[in-house]
């Protein structure tokens, strides 16, 4: 999907300004996250960080590749199951369990990606949704997922045999490190030549093809990267909550990550992080009201699509740009 | 008792019947989606919620106004269609110039609101809806026992599907519609009010979902989430059939319902996933769908 603020070729001076803005924003964000566990409940902050990484991974595909996947929950949930199984049943240390989960969703990403990129636009969304539903039913029936109960009391273990993850604060900073690594990796991908080609495909696929790019390969690569990073988020989440359950594979979760990205600002670097924190905070307060959470989510969708398509960060950036007279 | 492939014929025909019933709903729903997609280029994610609204409308008509099933069959689709017209006028019409995916996101949001609101009001447990008394009981067909209501659902939905196909493919009105699908600007230049046609088409597609909901009410219970999972299966049906042809949507709907029913007999573990597996296979062999043209 083309981001509403069409990509415009910047002069190199603007590029430098943008890089400076990104660097500053990144430092502010990291500083906030470093002090976060002393201000808010650490488990809440970890949950938000996992979802922020999930949304960033999703945004890599939607905001920069123009591909709307309506089934990203399958990567989050599947990685969670594999990680939980590896840590609990196989007794793997957390770093290997997380690696196993991430690898599983990367492989799943290859299979789903190969099928889904055969169609574009709306069909792509429907196909990913349908395949995710298939994965959901697989998880309901497969013996290792524990059905309705999920996999509970997953051991957190010791990272690299040294860091005791049962200490909440240690765990928090490990999660923050994972998030930051994923975030920087995505930033690097977006600003690489690969990322530029991806944006070109988003803007005009036939033209990218006529320029000689094998767009299918680029789209598949973007899909697999996004799936793998979503898997990293799901794997980390399973270790944090010591739980892998059907909630994470359900289509409502796929919808939630779309909403986080849309609300924060798709195609922006920091938008998904903002969106994830906003939705998780909202969920915190509205969760006990049950259906009201669903209704609010739906309302945010409608408002965002009708009036607020650039999202929080997109609007903010547009406003800043206008003020600078750009 | 006779057997086919080691399966008692009673069970086989029983599941075949259930398959045809599910297929009737798949056909009606994917037909509505195809009609809407043809003119609006929007995938209506609210379709499942509107199907549920049809069932609830039938429930209200019976329990609040005392109007029976036959009234519901007419009034409920009209009511649901009317809400569709409002949605199109107020919201969807603002999105036509944008990427079509925004339509998907908007209708997804609407589905969340509608389903959330009904669940808030009526909980997740189903409400029973009595079968119309004219259609209770059943007929012995010799090889199986056919409950009358189920036979009626199959015949009625087949009739509605064929009537829709006839209107779109064989009448003057339908030719306007097909022309507007090809080139709305040109049709407008010939003096046809295309925006109104778009509104009414959306209303009609939504009304089809409402009608499916009324017919489903006596079979499944009236439940706020009855459309939530169904719509995903219908999406897969649409991908398999390809959105290009009306008849394609009807045939794929019935056909996949039957396949799903047969899977329940021969390999029950896969009955939830068989349609998605078929979708994956079709994507590998014929990405544009069985009846689709690029």
C-alpha cells in the first residue's frame, strides 16, 4: 500500500537532516526505554517492547514493501510455540530457544511468502489471512501446542549460562537489547539499496520490473525478513510471559498489529513503536471491559482510515516539515 | 447397511448434505463479495458481521415484533442492506480515490465494532431461533432422510444465486453494472448515475449477506461471532474461485462446501483446513483462481 505521503526524492541536504532527526529520536527513545522499568511496571514495558518489535517487523513489509499481510499473527504465535516447546520440553537455554522460534517462523515465512506473493493487493491480504487461519487450526489440533491450554510455565533459564532471566530487571534489559537489535536491523534494511528497491516496488511495481528488478525476489525477501523478525518478537514474548497460547495465532492478533502500525504511522521509522505502546496501554485499561476493547479498536481503525491516514508520527513529521518550511 | 469406500452411506449422504448447506452459505456470501468487489474494488470485511446482523434481525423480528420467518426473509435483508447503504454513503464513498486496501481496513474496523457491540449486548452464547413450522419434519428420499428445512435452504440459495447471475449477466440493468465495472467514467458520460449505482450495489451485496444470515438462523444459533470465522473461509473460497465471474463464485461456493463435507467423512482432522489447503494448491497451479481472468 502506498503510504499517503508519497515518497519524494530528497536532496542530499534533506537526507542528512533526516538522518540527524532519526539519530536524535533514537537516542530519546532508547533513553526512555532505559529508565522505563523504574517508572512503569516492567512486565508491561516488556510486553510493549515485544509488540513494538512485532509492529516494526510488520511495518517493514507494509510501510516499505507496500504489502498488507493480514496473517502476521502466525509468525508471532508459531515462534512462541516453538520457543516454549524448546525451552520446556527440550530444555534448551533461552538464547537457543529464541533462535529456534525465530528460525521456525522464518521457514514458515518462506512457505507462506512463496504462495502469497503470487497475488497482489487485496488478494495478498486475503491469502495471508486464510493461511494464518490454517496455521491457527493446526495449532488447535497439533499435540505439542497443548490446545486450549497452550504451553504454560515455560522456564526462563539463564541467558548464555550467565544472566539469570528470572530476575525481572535483567530480563527487561535483555528484551530491550533484543528489541534494539531488531529495530536497528530494520532501520538498516530500509536504508540499504535493497530497501530503496523495495520502496520503488511499492510505488510502481511495473516500472521496477521494467528497470530490470526481479520484484518477486525482493518481495519474498522482504516477507521472509518481516516474518523472521515478527518471530523474534513472538519468541521473546514466550520467554517473558512463560506462555505460548492460541491468542497469539488468532486473526485478532493479526488485526492488532495492523492497527498498531496504522495508528503509529505506517512507513515511518518510529510510528509502529508509538502505535504499539498506545494500543498496549489502551488494552491495559480496557481489557477487563472485554467487548469494549474490540469496539474501541474498531473505532480507531475507522477514524484512522477516514481522517488520520498518516498516523500519529506521520502527522507529526508532516507538521514539523511544514514548520521548517520544507 | 450399504457402504461406499468403507463408509456407511447414511453418514456419507449426511455429511454431503451438511456440505451442501455450508456450500449454500459460502455461495451466497462469496457472491455478495464478488458483486461488491466488481464495482467498488473493495473487499468487504464487514460481510461476516452483516451476515450475523441478518440472523439477529430475524431474531428481533420474531421476538419483538412477532413477525415470522417468511417476513424476516424479506425484511431482514432490506434492513441490513439499508445499513450497508448508510455505510457506503458515509464512509466507503470517501475512499474510492485511495488505495483499495484502505477499504479493507475500514470494513475490518466496522466488523470489530459491530461484532463487539453485539457481543457486549448479547454475550457469546447463541440465541435459539425456531424453525418455521411449515418446514419442520423431513422427507424420506429412499437413500436418506432429508430434513425439510435443509432442503429448502439449498433450493432457496441456489435460486437466489441463479437469479442474481441472471440479472447481472442477462438484463439491461446488469449490462450497466458490467459496463460500470469496466469503465465507470464512460458509463457516467452516457448519463447513468454511477455513484448511486455503486451505493445500491453495495446495499445489494450486503443484503445478500443478511439473507444468508436469516437462512442460517434456524440451523446454527444466532450468535454475535457467527460470521467472524466464516468470513475467512469465504475469503479463501473467493481466492480459489477468482473474483472475475459471478457463476464462478456460485460454483466454487457449493463445490467447496461439498468437499469440506466429504473431508469430514474420510479425514475429519483436516475438515477445518481443507479449504485453505485447496487454496494453497490453486495458488501454485493457477494463481488467478479457477474462474478468474487476470
